C-alpha cells in the first residue's frame, strides 16, 4: 500500500497545487464542522459501497448532502447498493472508516473499484479531502482530483448524485 508520502510524490510529479491542514481526528460530518469553518472550499463526504453484483464503489459528495441510496444505482449505472465492509475497505483502499477519501484509489488496483465524484465537486475550484488519514485535510481542485484518479488508472465517473428529499 502506498501511503501519504506516495500521494505527495504523485501530487508533486503532476504539479498539482494543494493546501495541507493538520487537525484533530474527525470521523463524521458532524465532527468535521469545526474543521470546515477554518478551511475554505467544498468539503466532502465519502460512501464506500458494494452493489448487488459484487462491485465496489467509492462515491464522493458534498459534506452536507444526504444521498438517496435507492436512486443512486440508476444515477451511477449499477445495481442496488449497500455499505461496504471495513475489511473490504482496508483490503482495496488501505483505509479505515473515518478516513475514506477518493485519494484512497492510490492503493486500489485499476478496475477493483469505481470512483464517483459528484458533478459539483468535479467542477469546484477547491475540494477538501483526507490525505489517507482523518487527522488532516488537503484542498485541491476538482479537476486535479480527477487527474490524480486517472493517473492511478481509475476512470472516475462524474455524476449528478441524487439527494434525499427533505421532509
């Protein structure tokens, strides 16, 4: 598994500008609110999913979005989804719950997982994601995040992720 040093080497090799912020560990969107206030840009939430056919998906959306999991399969082109197991997350991405990030694709074999980025994030000037651990955040453009994923052999899917309707 490649770690944060490998991630930084790839950022440098691709001349991708980013900002790094260390902070206390955060495991949920609620816990990250204080961190978000201090860091400009779009903040993210990540869903590690497995579809009914056995394929794995890593879906990154805006932090406050409540994803409609029933409508999601149609939006991304898969079968019914459920949350993936922590042991699969560790095996495929080298990540633990709370530190999930699209940048975990650095550790995934091409074709082992489909990385999906919500369109608003893909088009954002700055998105904030974990650099493989939940005690830091790095900010980079959505376009540069896509470049990294492609560099690692993952053809990222950019999609309009359906949100749950508020009641």
